[in-house]
């Protein structure tokens, strides 16, 4: 059973980058809230976290990471996204000894109500509608050896706007390998390997004349057909290493390569400083190569436009609750979103 489980995960991790490579699928994914990073710790590193992640946020970045959780851990993450859009994530992880580790999570996106418009009332009709996204999942991970862990997640994904909705199922899979040398770890994950989402609902109902040549026909009820779109498949590969580990001071550097199905691949560099496992400082750089028609650009324009570098940073504090064995970690991150301004993330993690 263990060999079959490992074979399935490794197969997914191998075939996914091959399936993604060479395709142009920009703007062809549904449920794009699944691209929003979870937890200030990973976000502060720019997302360079697939090899290092070892807390509740592994339920998002790499399910193999929950195998490193040693006791019950519950975490909640809140991200103040664009405009009035809020992103929330609630996860719980519980180790089962030699059996493995299980986890459950809720990933949601919500926004304020929006006023309806039409060609005759472009300023608004006075009626309002809302939109939201939701993913519910369960994860399982296991240490196959003292250095190698595998994990998998299954999740139900739903999108709703006004009186229309779409849903599908997807899986995540990942591995982490600890080389045993200076904290060097290698991690891989595939996220959102699933079906297509097609919006259906009363919003697609309309009136249509079945024969416009003949006058006087009554309009008949008709349904507008909508096309299905896949969820945003992402392949992540990364390495993590302690470049300094002296006394109570540790500096960990991470290098990740992310290859999304619907965009160009990009690289991320992240670093975390830890003092006495109490205070954490983090930073990250995200490097994206941009695709332009080079023949139409001057040399000066090429220098300005052929790449995009964004940054992120954050901090955290980990402390023990007096008279209890429990620990609490508070984290914050800031992420540069370019012309879309910035995002702020906060999280609260409770561990027994």
C-alpha cells in the first residue's frame, strides 16, 4: 500500500511539469483564489516555502510538510487582499503516531456586495449581488523514512457569483526530503490537479426568439451556455538550507521554482532569520520574466520591461503560554503586488 501511495504521488510530480511546459494558457483558469498564498510565514518568503514548510500552512504549500508537525496544531490566516477582498484560511493538523498525520482546512475568499448594472442603467439598478470562493479539504502525510515524507490532499472547490455557481474536486500532492547536511531539504508539490468548473444557475436564463424571420413569435425561455475552465494547476520545486546555525541564531535560505499552468514560470528567493526559536524576521524576492515582442522594443524599453521583481517581508514571534505547555505564534507579512498595490497577511497559530 505504501509503495502504491508513493508511486502515485511521484508520478503526479513528474508528469505535471511536462504537461504544463510549452503551453499558453494565460487567463484560462477558474478559482484563481487558489493562487493566493496562505500564511504570513510563506508569504513573507515570497512563496519560497515548499521545502521548508512544517506547520499548518503546509496544507496549502505542500501537504508533505504536515508530517513534521509533532502535536496538535491549529492555525488561522487572514489576508487583506485587493480593495475589499478578504482571504481566510483555517487549518488543523493532528499527528497519529506511526500511522501518519492528518489535517483539515477551509480556504475562503469573500468580498463586499456589488451593485448590478445593465445597458439602460450603467450607474446601477439599486439591486446588489455578491461573490465568494470556497475550498474544503482533508490531507494525509507520512514519514516513509526519517528523512523522506510524502503527503496528499483532496479538496472540494466552489465559486459563487450572484445566482450562479460552479464546483469541482482537486488533489494536491507533495514530497520533502531532508538530506541531513546543514539542514538542506528538497521539496516538490503539485497543487490543484482537478476537473473543470462551469458556472450554472438562474443568471444564465434569458428570453430568445426561436425564429426571427417570423413576426409575432413569443420569446421562449433559453439558457446561455457557459464554458468550463480548469482550476489553476501549479508545480513547485524548491530547496532550503541553513546557511548559519550558531548558538541561538539561525538563517535559512530558500530557492524555489514555480511553474503555473496559466502563466510563465518564475523563481523566488527567500530567507528567514530565527533567534532562539522565539523571534523571526523574513524576506523574499520574486523574479518573473515577462514575455514581450522584442522586435518592437527599444533597448531602453527591454531593460525596463523584460523582467519584474517584487519583494515581500515579515516577522513573527513564538512564545509559550504561562503555566501551560501550549505555544502561540503570531506572524505578519507584507507583499508587493506591483500596480495592484500590496497585501497584508496576519496569522495566529496555536500548538499543544
